[in-house]
C-alpha cells in the first residue's frame, strides 16, 4: 500500500506541474492546480469510491475507474468548453486544453503504458443525451463534494 500511495503522489505532482503550465483563471477562488490536487487526493478516500461506485475497490491504482467522472468534474468546474474539449475512446476519458491542444489526463496513472490520446474522439453525448448528461452532472457534483471543491 505504501508503494501505491507513493506512486499516486508522484503522479499527482506531475499533474499539478502540468496544470501550472496552463494559462487559466481561478475557478471559485481556486487555481486549476489546486483543484487537480484536491480531486486526486479524493481518489485515495474510501468515501469517494463508495459515493461514486457504491463500493470501495483499488486494483492497480487509486485513479482506476475515475477517468470519466474526474474528467467531467474538471470540465464542469474549470471553464467547460471555453478551455476544454472532452475526448474519449472505448476505455478512457481525458481533456484537451484548447489553447495548446495538449492532453490533460487526471487518471493517466491507472495504465501501465503510455496512453495513445491521438486515437480519441470528442465526446458527443453531453448536452444532447439528457439522461447521460444528468448522470454525468450527478457524478461531477459528488466528486466535487468529496474533493472539497
């Protein structure tokens, strides 16, 4: 477990560093790097797993299973389509920062290999599929609450 925590913390620091490179305003008086850290820290809490998934599980990493929820949570809390594009494929979700076209993957460390972001497609269901959108908004709200953002 100590190794898992150490690896998670290293990945979190990498993401916070990447987040600092983006030219973004504060959102609800919180910087983008601070929001990223709070969400990542919440991945380690059993309460977060239970609220989002109904159970507590950790297989390969603390971030496993959070890609869709955390990506949408960041999107909703950090400027939506003004700054971001949500991309996905059959297995994974991530953001593209519009200003630089750079992938921002809050749960990248769940994979043992570098992810191939160029194969993703823009998520089309948000806003068009009411039931799906409402479900995503609920999960973003729950994750935001668990993360304290």
